[in-house]
C-alpha cells in the first residue's frame, strides 16, 4: 500500500514516547537517553580522540611512572591525567555521580589492555555512537565535558574515617 504524497509516516510505538522526568539540576539528553547534570554534555568525538592521543603522549613523556602517580591523584575526581587537562570527567549514569578511584583504576587497566594493547580503541571511535571505550563499557561510565567543573559537587562520598 502506497502513501499519498506529502503524508507523514508515523512508526508505531514512537508516538507515545515520553522522555523521563529529570530531577532538579539535571536534564534528559535525548540522543543518548541519559539523564545528565546541568552544565555538562557528552564529550565530542574530537575531545575523545585528543584525550586518547594526549594520554599516549603523557605516558611516553613521563616514562609511565609519572603518569601513574598523576593518575592516582586524579582518579579520585573521576579523571585521568589527559582528561584533567581537557576538562573531561567519567560519570556513572546508573548512580548519578562521578566515577570513584577504584572504578577509574579498573577503567584504566581495561583500557590499557583492550584499547591500547589491541589498538581497538581506534575502531571503537569509528563505529561507536556513544564513544565508549572498553573501560567505559565494563565499568558503566561515560565521558562528559565539564569545563566549569560542575561535576565536582557530584563527587562520590568519601569513606568514613576509621574510629579509634
């Protein structure tokens, strides 16, 4: 059956879509389906590529050891050293907070093993819609652009100090 000229075709099921209501201080990002804090956006393809190349350069220049020490300092705020320089942060959409030190360490190890060693990170950038690395996929994080550092207020709660 053919449609008359100028008639819009509506796919069944899509006409009833209602985006989720975002809590105060957050918004619904239509393209990704994520609820994100106001003032941030998903990192662009260019930012992710620049971050990848900068990480490789920083690792080489610091002979690895300096990069790892710097990483230990930045992971607590949901960043790698390259992300810190480019004002990017790793966000956990499921928990609506920044990735913590443990998740960032796991993400970094997975990225080193799967993205770096297998050089599959380049292919992910080419074919992925959401620009997730293997580390992001396995740790449940996304990379957000945070030039005004609004995500610092979404930092994971610090562990309580030991008593006694």
